[in-house]
C-alpha cells in the first residue's frame, strides 16, 4: 500500500512528518491503551498521534528545545529525572 500525504505546513522540527502519518501506523499496528515508544521524539508528532488514538506513549529526546515543543504540544508537564 502507498500512503500519500502532504508535508506539514509549519515545521517545528527538521524531520517532522505529517501529523496523520504516525496516526495511521499507530492505528494499524496497536490496540487502545497499548504503549508506543518513540526513541527520537523531536517535536512530539508520534506521541501526539498516540494520545489522539487512545494509546499511551513514551518519548525520548536529547535536545531540550524539542522537548519543550513536545510538552506544549501534548499539554502536560515534563517529569524530573
């Protein structure tokens, strides 16, 4: 199958995908309340898609700028390490 989508209009991260793309893959490969791991979270596109699909998620990102973007995008706080 081929999925054709337009790139995001506003890019928060250099490798940002269309918001609907991770959502499709999450819906196709997981069940509600499953846990999605994104080891290269960036601005949080995959975690946001997981949240909208009723899945839990863990995102890992080294760059604090992108962690801040993801926190604002997801509307929750960052856990202290």
